[in-house]
C-alpha cells in the first residue's frame, strides 16, 4: 500500500504508524466511574468501509488524517492533522 504524505510525497505504508479513528471521542469526566473509563479506553467501533484515521509518518514526524477504505485498503487522500482540525 502506498500513502502520499503531504510533506514527503508517495511513500510505502511501512513508514507510517496507524493510530486509529480520527473522529473526536468523548472523554469521560475525571471522576467518572471505572465502567465509563473502560468503555472509553477499550470499546471502539470497527466499521467496514471508508473512514478517517490518524496516522503518524515516522521519517518526517508528521501527524496525518488519512481517508482510507478498510475493505479495499484504498487510500483516498491524506492531509496534515492540523488542517483537519480547522
């Protein structure tokens, strides 16, 4: 699989570390019970299809939001995470 880093160009997938879903997760309050924290830390949806994921590009140190299909593994684009947050 090839991923285009906005800073380095097209690179091999092995240069990246996938960090998971790029959508915002609702963090529990500090005093929330153990059940709420367990759900936050361990329970995630695992949808099939197109989604946005946080990836770290090891050589240049950039955080990216990658638009990827989890069924076909096709990469539809990548942008710097700071641009996705706007």
